[in-house]
C-alpha cells in the first residue's frame, strides 16, 4: 500500500518526477523545450508559482507553491500527462513515460526552502552537465540570473 500524498495547500513543495526505467529522454534539447512549454501552459491553466526547476536527463525537479484551492495532484497529473502524450507522439511510441507517481515534499520553513533551492540548483553541476549552476540552460538559476520571467515566479519562501 502506498503512502498517502503529502498535502500542503499554499505551501512550497519540492517535486521530483522520474522517467520510466531511468531512460535519459531529456538529453535532447527539443524534449527539454517541450517540457518547458508544457510548464508554461500549466501556469496558464492552473494557479501556482514556480520558484525553481531543473530538467535532468531522466528526472525533473520543481519547486512550486500552489495557490489556495489548487490541488497539486491535479496540476502534476496535467503536466506529466500532457508531456507524456506529446513525447510519445513525437517519438512515434506508446506506453509509460513516467516511472511512478511524482514525489512531493512539503517545505515548512525557510531553511528547508533554501536547502531545496540549492539542491535543485546543484543537480546539473553534480551530474557534470555544467561547471556552475547558472550556466545550465535548463535550470531555474539560468532563468533567474537573466531575468527571464515567462516561467519562473521569483521570490523567497513566503511569496
């Protein structure tokens, strides 16, 4: 029996969604761009702030905060489902894209928020994809440093 989903309306959450069988589907730039497009569309459809993200080879990290009345499970179901349909169509395949349901961790204080933000930032550095986190094109720091605001909602723990 699986553990119940952590619920935290209007609370920051660190979300991890993993690709089925650990396949490295995000190595292609076009696939990473596809995921970013889905995120942008989700922001128009649902009410949440995206504070940070990082698209790795076989998983994605999101740091987000749903607004009052928004269900994180519905948001992630739409993001993962929409991406899976588009990915499968683009590759001419059928089947599961994601390995299991997404993982979410409620962030209850600013200390854990800062830890999660740093962890997400350093993921591509630890994986050898960039020398510095700000260089990684598919991480939130790259967007924040360059003031690209069509995806991220800058702000700290409380905003």
